[in-house]
C-alpha cells in the first residue's frame, strides 16, 4: 500500500504542439490549467496476483464529508472508500481505520486462514503501536521498506502511480478544454476524473509488471541490483561538430539542414486544398465548442443544488476513532 497526492487542478508537465503562428504571437505557450490547489490523497493497494484493493480517497476538510464532493458517486460503479482529514493526508487514525475497515475486510476472505503480507513505507502512521498490534492480531505480516527506497522497491511507485498521474492529467486536460475555462475545478469534480484514470491504469497487466520490476514476485533480487551497477566510463567521441568550434559548428549544421529540407514550392492546387482543409477544421472546432458549452451549462446547473454535510451513521465500533465510508453508506445517508 502507498499514498499518492493530487493537486485538484494541476496537470503534469508535458510536451505541447502549437502552430508557428500562435507561438510567434506569444498568446498560447502552455497548457490550460485551473487555479484550484485543493489537496486530495488516495491510498492505493495492489496484490501480487494482479488484483487491487478498492482505493480510499482522503478529502481535505475538518467538518466531515460533504454531499457535493460525492455528487457523482454511484454504489456498484465506483468501488471506493471516502474519508477526510484536516490536511488531506493520512494520519495515525486514518491509517488504522484503513487497515481494519478496508485492507483486512477486503482481503480476509481471499486469505482464509493464511497470513497476508502488507508492504508499507516507513511513514510514522504505519508504525504506531495500535497499527502494529492490529496487524499482529489479525494475521497480517507487516514489512517495511528501507528508507529512501520506495522509488525502486515499491510496485505502486515503480509501475502504477506514474501511469495514473499521466492518465489523471489527460482526463483533467480534457475536462478543462471541454469547459473552455468557464468553470473552476471543485472537489466534486475529482471523483469522475480520478475514477476514469484509475480504471485505465490499475490493470492486472500493470500490477503484475510492477511486482516483476521490483523483484518482489517472482522473487528476483537481481532485477533491482542490476539497475544500480556503475556503467563503464564512456570513451570520448570526437565529432566534426565538437572539434570545429561555434562558428564552424553552425555552418556545418546549416548545410545539413538545407540538404534535408524538401522542396517548399507551392502551386495553386495545393493552396486550394489547404484552404478547404482550413475551413473544415474551423467548422469542426465550432461544432465541438457548441457541445462543450452545453456541457458547461449542465455542470453549472448541477453545482447549484443544495450543499450540506452528509448524515453518516456509524453502526459498528472500530479500533480507530476515524471511519472510512463505503458507497453504500453514502447512499444510505442520502435517503435519510
């Protein structure tokens, strides 16, 4: 298991392609981003058989979960648990709640009477006496990664969270473009963006590949050790450009560039074809713009619905004072 944080409206750095005209006008030189900086954390957990434990979403908030945050949550479709903390990060109480109410609950039937191994980093919330005692009592073997090693040994970090971040950025970019920047990102938007990214990346292939890449399953310590071998020193390679100096280098590169350039002459037929192509693109862009504006209007109407704290009722006593809520609990609170 491991945590991953998300800044709600922040996308990952990536390469973008612009037309020469837009670049020279200096009007568009970076991707559209939202100003929202709300912090949301997920707790992910994957298994060596290629399966995964339902993720837990930790919203930043002090008063409890709010109904507008979970507006799109559907029991049966979204297999997630939700909770909140003042920082948006996990803490001692939430870590204990997670191991009892999520991990133990969802893996007990698969394990039957066998022991389960839970691999965690050295974060303090995973090493509290109550966390360790619960694991020991419920046949959970706790293994802790060495400090500063999860980037090489943690399967989630090695092969799953990076694709997840890319997929989240892609989904967020699509949403920002469809809204045309008219709507600011809110916590209520996170679930649908995250769930689309999660289901496309937490696949059996990615999970199995992550365990192989860390040498955990199948066990193979050489997989990791090979990555830390010092490569032999590279021999100096003398090149014509490197030896010639700045002036000679530029002249040489200029000749290569001119030799590689295709014939740029254009005839009337080519110009006419380009004109038709340009008109077709403009028509398609206008069509998409109208569709996206309709979507923004629909989203704005949804956001005007009543906002209130969820009436979540705890029916069982747990070891932790914190509670993570399932989609069914959320649905019950809406009926009350």
